[in-house]
C-alpha cells in the first residue's frame, strides 16, 4: 500500500514577498565563516576526540 505524499506548502502574498526579499538580501551578504583561530580550535578538538581512549583501553 502506497503512502500518500504530503502537500508542499506554497507561500503567497506578503509572506512570499518577505521570504524572497530576505533570501536575496542574504545572497548578497552571506554570513561570515569561521576565523582561522576557530578552525584550528575545532581541528584540535576533533583530533583529541579521534585519539581518545578510555583508561581501561590504554596499553601498558
């Protein structure tokens, strides 16, 4: 038995205009990315997570 596809909402009127206007504004002025310092901190944390071992897993 097939599952019916739910209807996709369609924006109309003022809401649609506001949505398009905001999307175009964000396209022209994208949000800034991460700074070099932030990327380095994230990389450091990710490395620590990959290398983490529980105390009972450590080799003697």
